[in-house]
C-alpha cells in the first residue's frame, strides 16, 4: 500500500490522490488520447506492471478522476476516460510539462517529448 501524507494541506491532499509513481503519466496519456484501454497504457508506459496499472486506475476511478465504459462485453473490457474532475487537472500537467521542458529536459528527453497536451 502506498504511504499517504494525511496532512491538512491542499497540496498534500492532491499528492495523496495523484502523487503515486505512474499516475501523472497515466493522466498524460488520457489528455493525449480521449480514451485508453488497459493494453494502451501497457504499450505507452514500458516498465509499468499490470498490477500497479490496475491499482492506479482503481484509485483514480475511486476519486472520480477517471470513468470507464465497456467496449467489449464477453469478456467485459473497459476503456477509460477523464471525467470533468480529471480534466480539471490539465493546468497541473501543463505546468509540469513547461517546467520539465525548461529545467529538466535533456537532449534525449527533449527528443522523446510527445505532442502538447490537449487543452
């Protein structure tokens, strides 16, 4: 289980929800693509294990940041999308992208940056 800050601070509370490893990159993928399937995340995020991906999706769904709908019934397979609450995180990701490009991008990192996040 991931440790939480459990502080009376809005930044700490936000990190309790989206501060786990891989969570921001999952959100990034959903801003780049309106819907994503489990295997889409596995393809775009090498190193992310299925168990961690499943846990992050469950947490984001429980907090109302993601929602899902079935694209196949047998077996049931969901695709995920951001809710209005999830889309409200866009300025945070845009600020992180801008900061990363200015202060953290290396030659290798800059070459691998994907297109701008959708507004």
